[in-house]
C-alpha cells in the first residue's frame, strides 16, 4: 500500500509539472505570434507605398545617405500624415539596403 501511494504521488507530481509547462509554453508563444502578425501587417502596409511619390523620394534619399554614410538630416515634413509615413517607410527601406 505504501508503494502504491508513493507511485500515485509521483504520477500526480509529473502530471502537474506537465500541465504547468504546457501553460507556460502557451503564454510565451502567444506574444511571439502577435509580433509576427504585426510584422507581416507592416510589410504589407509598406508594399502599399511602392508607387507613392513620397515613398520613392524617401527611398532615393535613404539610399543616398547610406552610400555617403550620412544621418537622417533631410527629414521631410508633409501636410498629410500618410505622406509622412510613406516617406519614412521609403527612407528606412532605402537606408537598410
């Protein structure tokens, strides 16, 4: 009887440990999946700018600054927020290439 009780406690402890591990894995994986989805949405959003004039200007200036090892000194300000976003997205893309 003593052996069965120890065996039962051991099985219970292992079961609880597995349950806790599964919960932890799920809790850690959820934010990682959200980050991945946000990155995909950002990439899709940037692709929308490809034909935008301000995006193309940002790309040219970003490439130029990267080539000449300059900082982001020509920061443009546009009236439309969408143009600002397009320019910045283009600049960052051009600078990183």
